[in-house]
């Protein structure tokens, strides 16, 4: 008789202990922070990288615009000339090297002669009137997201009192996958594969009447 009672008491104690352990397990939050961090860490860090890359790209675009303004000022004032047989004459390669020096703090320049493959492409020309200066971006195939068409680009700055344009194109590579579809504006291969972000800076001006 005593044995049966003892067994019943023991069984009740076991059930009570198991129930207490189950409730304690359900209330326990040990490790939840680690699990939540693991779930949220990837999108959080991707967002951080995307923000940083967007900021760097914006800074690079401003640097490119400043370089265009500075080089345009030197052309306008006669500090840089072309085919005038004077000390200030610069060839296309020399002009490009001077331009690259102004953006080298955060943007690289390659030495690729093919403008379709170079990261930096310059278009420096003179025009009869301001109305003749191109306003759009030349694209291959006429697509709004097509690759840059460099076939009409030249290096022919004019002399005193001439109307000129300095335009720089820079192919900026985007490394963060999450932001690439939203920043890139060139799709070289097909409509579903964004390739790079095309930065553009332009200056149009009338040269001074320097000697």
C-alpha cells in the first residue's frame, strides 16, 4: 500500500517538475539577442554599405564636376591652348593627364586608348554657337540606358573668343549588390544586368580674348 502511494507521489512530483521546467524554458530569453542579431545583421550591414557607397559616389561626382570647371577655366583664360605653337599648348594626352591629377584623390585614371573601355572619357570641342553644343548623352543603340557612344568625341579646343565645351564621362563601378540596380544607369549587355554608374560633368563657355 505504501509503495503504491509512494509511486503516485513520485509520479506527481515528476509531472510537476517537468511542467516547471517547461514553463522556465518558455520564459527563458537566453540567446534570443544573438539569434535576433544574426537575422538582422546582414540587411543592416548591407544598408550601411549601400549608404557609404552612395555617399562616396556623390563625392566622386562632385570631384569630377570641380575638375571640369578648373580645366575649363584654364582653357577660357588661355592657360591651356591647343595648336598655337606656344608654351601653353597641351596635347590630348597632356590635357588628360592634367585632368586626372585633379581627381586622383579618390578616382583612378587608366591609360586605355580605347574610349569604349576607358573609365574616364573626355570630350573637348569648339562650336560656332552655343546652340550647337550637344545637350543629350550619346548612347549606343539610342537606348536611354545604353552604353556611352564615344564615336563623336574629340579634343579640339578653340582659341581666343571661341565657344567651347569640356565634358567628362566617368564609368563608376558599383560594388554593393543591394544598391547596384538603383544607382547604375548603364546596362551594357542586357536589360536585366546593370553595369556601372555613368558620371557626367559639363562646362560650356566663351574664351577670353587672350593674346
